[in-house]
């Protein structure tokens, strides 16, 4: 059994708590958070907000804001323990060298209220030596069928790509919902389209899957859309992406 302590209790670590509690190979033995949390979510797992009260564990998982990882890891006692972070963009060496360092990056989007299936989530691991890498592999396999070793440099690119396909796409949903609100149309009308767009990318390349007025270079439709858009920010985004798409795919009419 691999004993784990979760440091921070935001989106990622609260999901990890649930995933580990359903696994037979790993157990969370303590949760730390700098501020109080709802203890009902912990299922009797001991909680502390004092770093001096941390127990002995095999792996310490820091699930806190990227910018705080370095200074937070400096505050951990120097005990040659395996301390990992869960960030996509932070390099392994942002962690203090006071302990053994590693990365346990879950390539998925987590919101506290949304359950996710861990089995399919790629877990990108990194460590400074083979023994720690093996331990992280075992820990990852306890909750997922997809554990891969990825260096800090490659993980940074993976995270960048993830920002485009997840965060930016989600922002497009936001723009879509704002446009519909102006005419009191339900966002639900777009759900089948959103589902199909995500689904067809499983078999087609992004380039093959691309459709729309910019790809067809339908100039009149593009002008009409720009006229309909009220927000200057939305106009800017529309123009920028349309220009890119036209350049990549646009045919002369
Ligand atoms: N959310 C995702 O979809 C996702 C996916 C993959 C990887 N990650 C990575 O996972 C990590 C955690 O992200 P998250 O979304 O779970 O974060 P989150 O929900 O925003 O939670 C942030 C956590 O960080 C703690 N924190 C912030 N600043 C701190 C500081 N200076 N000292 C100590 N604790 C501090 C917060 O404590 P308080 O409660 O006291 O404020 C809270 O527990 C990040 O590295 C992120 O890049 C996130």
C-alpha cells in the first residue's frame, strides 16, 4: 500500500482523494490545507493546517496554485521524502531540493462539482531517479490505465496544447452562450454540435474535421457575423481566428 499525503485541497487534490480511496494500492493518510475545509468531504481522513503536524508518508502531493509551489515546497521539512506537484507547466525543479522531487500531472480538467473517470486520464510522471519513477508509476496505475513518463520540457508543451483545446475552447462556449443570451436562445441547442465536434476528432484529424464559413471563405457570411457581433472583444477574436483559418484553408472564390 502506498501512503499518500495531499498538500492543498483544491480541484485536483479533492478528486485525487476520491480516486485513491476507491483504489486498493494507495491510501490517503492525511490532508493538509492552509485554510479550513469542509471536513465532511474527507471521509474521516485526518486533516491539518499545520505543516509541523505532517505524518510520515511515501508520497506528498502538492496540489496548489502553480505560482505558490516553489515557496510552499521550501517550507516542508527536509526529510528526503518524495514530494511531487500536479502542475502541467511548472518544471520539476521548481520544487525545493530539500526533498526528493517528482511530478504527477493529470492531463484532465477538474472542477470540484464534476465527477471524472480516472481510468482514462493520462497521468504524466517525472522523477529524479528510477526508484521514485517506479513508485509514481505504481501510484498512477492505482487509479489510471494511462501512466506515461514525460519530461518537464515536453510536459510544458503538452500543457500549452491543453490550454488551446480545453481552456480556450471553453471560452468559445462562453462567447457562444453570451451571443445566444442576447436573443434568449437556450445554450442547450448547441449541445449536440459541441458533442459531435468533440466526437469526430477521435477519428478525423483537426484539419479534416474543420468546417465553417472561414474554411469555405464565405465572405458574405463572415461580414454578416461581424455585423451581428456587438462586443468589440468578440469581433477581434472572430477576425483573428477567421484570418488564420482563411490563410490555412481558404479557397479563392
Ligand atoms: N484544475 C485543473 O483542471 C487542473 C488540471 C491539471 C493540473 N492542475 C494543477 O493542479 C494544481 C492545483 O490546481 P487546482 O485547480 O486544484 O487548484 P485550486 O482548486 O485553485 O486550489 C488551489 C489550492 O492551492 C492552495 N494555495 C494557493 N496558494 C497557496 C499558498 N500560497 N500556500 C499554500 N496553499 C496555497 C489553496 O488553498 P486555500 O484553500 O487555503 O486557498 C487551494 O488548496 C495546480 O498546479 C494546477 O496547475 C489543475
